[in-house]
């Protein structure tokens, strides 16, 4: 199965033959396929705009999507896209040359959003929010121009977990980046097929394949970012308790509205007892499974 040069996409030519790499590749493929299936991303015959920044995550995304397509598991058309945002020193020839060599259909778009971000963001503030909005708007426009039904991003499991804690610590809400959503205009999907893939796996994969990684000098050049602080906290938790990140990520897929505090998600006011409780007794256990399926507890419709 892995791999004669003529039997796989050029993105995988020269892949290491080691057992360790084969296990890594298989794990990432399984993770991506699981997310694609679980969140209903596939519309047969659709066209996806696969956003390529030149970082380890987007290279991994592109390669794995092509592997799934090659194996007949992803019946969609793929168009790679790089948005050159005009950052000083950005190696503009790297991605076009790479994509041509890999025989990947692509579009390179130049839009100087860098100057806008630097001009509009006050000194000492982070660029991420405005940079992301400008980038997203351009990608949606390109998707429409290219007849794509979805914009596909390379956010991985750790990005999603870090965003959750950013919202928890600084936003006062429980929210993160969903694997699938519809844009505000309602005409495009946004997918994150790497939702179940660990950042460390993306790093190992892209490095092993020797892809020409391009660093982001806009966000990465700023000190004191809240996301970097959250990342350090998660790194320390993972160091103290290996596997902690995956446990926390699983919690985002195992939410019990009746055990939270949001009355918009659960009808706390409508809770009724079947019979008077004995003195000192509690009605129900906070740790008992299946409360959401208990017919004695009214659910919001």
C-alpha cells in the first residue's frame, strides 16, 4: 500500500520507508477521514478551496486530502490556494514552484493586507483578529470566483483546544472553532479536516516529507500573545500528565447541557420531581450518565 512512486500522488514521492513514519501517516489519514465523515463534510462532486499558507499544518492538510482522494475516499475536486498578504520578506516563489512540481492545481492571489493590518492595529495590540478577517474575506471571494462550495483550513486539534481556553479565560464563553460551519452569507462551508489531528503529528509529518515550510513573520513576530500563553499552559499540563490534551479535546465532544449553567440550552426552570425527596436527599446524581436521555427531565425543543 505504501508506496511505489507511480502508484501515489507526487506529494508523497520520497516518503520515508520507516515503520514509525508509516504509522504516523496512517494515524493522520484515519484522523482526517474520521473528521470528514463525522461532521458530514463530503458533498460528491463538490469543489474545495484548500488554503495553503506554507506552514506545516497546511502542507499536511493538502497531502492527506490528496491521499484520501487518491484512495477513492474523498469524491471532491481540490484547488490549492495561497493568499500572499504582502508580508515583507515572504518568499513568493516557494509555493508556486512547489505546487507546479507536485502537479497540484492551484491559484496564487496577491493582496497586501499586511499594510492594512500594520496601519490599523494600534501599537502593542496583536494583529491576529484583523489579519484573520481580511484573509477570510479574500478567501471567500476567491472560492466564489473559482466555483468552490467550501473553504478548507488547516486548523488542527491543538488550535481548537487553545481557542477553547482563549474563550474561557478571556472571552467569558465556552466556544471554539468548529470543524464545519456556514459563512455569514450562507453560501459557503468552512471545513477543518485536521480537527482530530495533533499539532505534533503535523510537525513530524511535514518535516519528514521535507516540505518547504514558510514561517509566519506577522503573528509570530509579536511577543506576549494570549494564545502563546495558553499554549505554554497546555504544554505544561501535557508534560505533567501525558495525554492530557487528548482528554481535554474529547470533552469538547462530550457536552452535557444539563450539567452546565446556560438556561438557553437546558430548561432548568422546568425541572420537576416525580415524588417528594426524602429529607437530606438529592434528586439525581451530578455524575450519573445519560441524564440528557432521561424522560423525567424535560428538554428544550
